[in-house]
């Protein structure tokens, strides 16, 4: 009996390659061999043990803490004077006016009289751990400047969770950060979203369930680095190279898509054949199915870019000038991806209408300017103007010094905006260093504001976070105390028996 | 005194003559909180400026007839801020060679004692109005890099008299900029920089003894050029301050040792680990110019960092000045830096002094600037509030008795882009 195998015939016309080539006349002696799934023999690639997003909100090791009688700045538009906030199991369980919040028995109670409570600060642009201190050749892991496109590199691979700079950033109230490769390359690699705490391994400090991020850079840096190393040596070459990289990624993605469809059809066909074979009593008349389609080779560089095209990676672009940013938007449009945010972006105010309309966030400083020509037109009102336009601004650091005082930088940007007649509330300025960078990182559903149910990322300040004289007194990340001013900085492994910290205590 | 030195002095005098402020109106700032000195606060006081100088300060001072009145109610008035170690007017854009002067290779072979910042200084720098709008009224600007970078100048940041007149330097030189350790050599031996400096000073001695022989080509080989040797004479005579860039404890100790050997007048610039040498610095009466945010173990030679270096030094009796230590674009941030030092335990008065009186004292201009005492040059800032606080702004800036425009490249950009036109 001939077995007509009709698997997928209807679909075959839709497929890029013919998939059904059953030859029922030709019995085979070893049918099973042709059914071996070559991909099935390769152990599947496992993902790193980054926890799911739920783990960001649940930490059984975290103590119950209640901070009472404080001014609670929630970064949701609301400030609670004389408020209480309760943290338990790594999450915010309650907050509100003192009278309305019940402190659970057994909670450690902290008197917040005269103090301010804010969400943990988040830096959308840091190189801690990849440009670690001391600044030596040995710790210089920030730029894989061996080719202009190294999308396969990842900041996580180079992050040193014992960088002595980390504890200083924590003492500045920072609870999370996007660690990025440097800007030597057009496409430097993937960023790494970290919880600000020291660790033994990078997996221990990975922000649970955070999305992927890709660092790209335009303008002066890549052309300076590659001018004598094969290019690009002009902006013309840079934007051509961006387009070329994403063209390559599109072709790669197309091949992958074809393969996945082909393989899906082949699997269906195989299943159907097996089903029919099960009914076949004559072993000489087993069905033969063509060999499985061959998977295209994996290219880690293009894997990352393909993931960008699929929308699985948040794209973070270092650009200063309005013209550069607009050109990057054109690259993104042509290539088919969305830019999550521009970093530095000192001229963002000039195109704030365009950026706001496209929901592209702007990460910038309050008053950095002039250190290079593409930074010549930086103004202190940048963040305020973006905010006024309805765009999303953050104050970032890009500096192991600046990350220690993001709140002060926000205060300066707020003061400049107000002096220019732009109405910026304290809450909006606070969002520049909390809720907005949380959005840039793609973790705003779990952190960045003080709300019941959110992650217990909290800072207690000695006074207004916008005063130069205020200090972080208590920093809590994921419900765990990462800095207590009473006990001082936690020295990194490197500093034990080695530095001023312990001796100065 | 050598001929060259005389010429230098003459040039400086000429420059000073050019720097005379525009004949300004009489100005009275009334009803203000006035810090006549950092440690002397007057409430509800009036400040009268006449002929470019501080004429009167006090609670009961009458406003002269015809004076331009500035209502200081609710405002705080201080002496103009002094950025004590910068490259304003020398480096326009850090990463651009074409706008870059006075930055030498970080090598111990680099000796540029005859380099004078005044020869390269551009009073037209776009960074100057920006510093000025931030309340910085004068600055000590000078070269960097190498063993001896050259002569710094104290420059007024006031607007020029005419539309194109350069803003004339105040004094040149006020200091010889030198470096030790990592600041003198990117790679190589710390001890070698010290040895080089000793050899250089010996060569200056030799040159001084044997100038006639030197002119006849009858001299042993010296490691510096003639004008560099000349320029070091006033340094070795103890007449010119040496601003020594040194971060590591060992370099600071070397600087103190050489200063003692040669009886130099020195200031330490940098001083990351200066707190480890606080007692010695105090005993030798050596001031330290520092950036209080410098709290990272930046290199293996200077890991003994702490947050409160300024406070520790001040407690030990060391005179502390605060500066960006070389930035041009960030000069306006010195008041925030002072505030940060205060947050780390430096008394507020010393924080204000660190960016006003102390630089004036260190660079030998305390008789003219740094406080609002009668007879001093009227470099004055009216602040909206506490000058060290982030929410405060410089509302009126007066330099040499003249009210300054606060327009800058940045304010003009804001004007252009405040409303988007397309």
C-alpha cells in the first residue's frame, strides 16, 4: 500500500523551500536514521541564571523595615509629609501618612523625623565594573575596540563586582544602574543592568529579569578610534557602517526565519509520517522523509543585532548633536528598530519635539559641556526643556564621581530650568534620577517609584535630596541594606588591608 | 635681578595697567546678608562700590547720592569666587588640539619654566563668560604636564573695556606649575622625577654661578634651556610660589623634602593622599588645593583616598583651597565642590574661604581680592541664596567695580531654542 503523505502540502506553497519530497516507491531499510533531528542532538543552549522579573519583587532574606515620620517623595507626583513606608520580603508593602500605615510586629523601625525618603537612584549610564578602579590596563574592560561593531560583547562578561567604585556609588543612594560598554565602537555590545551591591559573580548582581540593552555610539568617538584602524573615519562612514551592520542582521534574520519555518514544517511532516508509519504493517513500505533542514551558522554578533530587530533589546545610543541623533533615528527607521534612549544628548533640546513624539528618552547631565566639540552646545536647561516638551529625561553620570551625586546633578538641572522660567516640580526632578531611568532600563514596572508592591529600592536622606549638604544615610536595594552611614562604606575585596577606608573608619 | 626677570616684571606691570577696570558707577548693594570675610557675616548690610573698589561695608552705611542701587534684600553677597587652578583661556576644547595650549606631555623630560600662560591666554574664550555667570570673577590659569609646566597667571574674568579688547591678565607669573610622580610621568619611575627635579635645581645654581661661562659656551651640559633656567631663579630665591601637582603621599613627602632643602614656597595641588601628611603640611605651612570629589583609588600609587580630605586637613591646621584642578568648562562648579566638602565635615566658613580668600592668600593677592574689605578690588557676587547651595544662582556679578553681563554662549542658545521654530 502506498502511503500518500500530504503533510503540509497546503502550506508548502507558502514556504520558501519545497518541503515535501516523499518518495513512497522507494522503500528504505533504515528509515529511522533519516528522521534523526540534527538540532536535537546538540544540547540546547541554556540561558544564564538571571532570575525572572518576579524575583525582583521577592527577597526572603530581606528584613522587615518601617521608616516613620519622614518626608516621602514617591516620584509618582505625590509627596507625603510625616509618612511611613514599610518594606518586607524585598518589596514595599505599605506607605502613607503615619496614622494610616500599620507597622507590622517585628519590623525594624527607623525614625525618619527630618529625613527624606526617595526611591533608590538609578543611573542609566555607568561604566562601573568595566572601567574599574584603580584605573589600570588590568581593569580596562570597557571598550572592545578591536572592531567597530562588536555586538557580541557584553558588559556582563567584563563587570567586576568588587570594583571599589561600587560602594561609593551606593553611598550616593544608587540602587541600580545600566552598565554599558564604552563608546569607542559604533556598536560596542550589550549593557548589563545591575543591582548596586557588591558580589562574587556577575550573576549575583544582575537585576532580576531585566531586559537586554545594546550600546551604540555615534559622532566623534568611533571615528577618532577607527580613523587609522580601517575606518570609519568620518560620520559618513559611521552611518554607512550602522546601515551595513543592520542590513547584515536583516539578512541573517531572514535566513533564520526561513530556517525556523522550514524546520517547523519538517517537524510536522515527520510527525505525520510517523503517525502513518505506525499504521503500516509492512516494514518494507516505511515512509522516508527528507533530511532535516540545516540550521544556518550562528553568529553571535548578528544574533544580538537580530534580537534588536525582533524588538527584544532596548537600544541605547551615545550621541551628542541634534544632527547625529536625527541621523540615528533615520538608521533605526530604515533598519526597523526603535531607539529607547539617547545618552549624553547635549543638543537634545534642539530636537525635543522629534524625540518626545517618538518616545525616545534623553539621558544627560546638568552642566557638562565643552570637553569636546560635539559637546560645545550643552546647556543647563536641557533636561528641563525635554520635560516641558513632554519627553522623558534622565540625569545620568557616565562617571564614577558623578554617580555618587546624581541627586545633586538633578538639583542643578532643576534650578537652571526654573531660572529659565520652566516649571519643574521637585517630583519631576526626582523622576530624572529614579522613574525615568527605570523606564530607560525597562524595569519601571518593578522599581523607580515608591508604591506598594514595588521593589524595596529606597534611600533615606539626611535632608532634601536636592541640597548639597544632604547625605544618604541608609540605602536599601531589593529590601537589603546596602549602605548605612553609621557603619560607613563597605570596603571591596581589593581594599581589605589595603586602603584608607578601614584605617579612616 | 636678572635682565629677563626685569622684563617679565615690566610686562606684568604693563599688563596690570591695561587691566584697570572701566570707570564704573558708584554701586550700592543694600539690605543684604554680606560675607565681608568668610567668617564675618553682616545682616541687613550695605556694600558701596566706588572707583572699582570696595568703599564701604556695613549695616549702617548710607547709600551715596546717584549710586546705582541693587536691592540685596534676601540675597547673599560674597567676594567673587576665585578658581585656583584652571586652564581657562588656555584650553578651549579639551579634545581639540587647535584650541589647546599649555598642556605638555606627561614626561619628566618636559621642562617649560619659561612658558608663560599670559603669552597664550585668550580672554575671548567662550568658557570665560560661562565661568563668570557662575560667580567666578578671577582665576589662576596655567600650564600642565611634565616636570615643570611653566608660569601660571592670575586673570580677571571681567568683560573687556571695548568690544574686542582682550581681558587682561592680572598678574604674571603668580606661580610656577610643577609636577611630581604620576603627574609628571605617565610611565616610569617616581623616584626619577624627584631626581630630575634635584638635578634641574642644581643646574639652575650652576647657571647662576657661571652665567658668564654659559654665555661663552663654557659650561657643563645643563638639562634645561637658558630661559627656563632664568625663569627658575625667582623660584629658588623663594620669591615665586611653586604649585606642585602631587597626589600620592610619597610625592607629597618628596615635595615637602625638596621645599625644605631649597627653601621653596610651595602649595600642593591635587593632594589625594594629603590627609596622610596633614601634620607635616601644617607644620611646613604648605597649603593644599584639592577637589573634594577626588575619593576614588584612581591608581595603584594613590589608593589611600577618603571623602573628607578637606575636613581632615583643615582640622590639622592646613590651609585648604578648593578647585576643579584644571577644568575649563567646569569652573562654575567650584561652589558645589565647596558645598560637598562642607557636607563632608569642612566648616561652612572654610568652604567659602576655600574658593575666595584662600586662593587669594596662596597666590599673594590677599591685599586686593578674596574678601569684601574696604579698599579691595570690587569683585562681588550677589547670590539668590547660600552661594554653596545648588538652588542658588549668581544674580549680579561685579568685577573691578563693573556690573557684568551674564550672557553666554549657553544663554544665547537657550534664547534661540526656548521656542522651537520650524
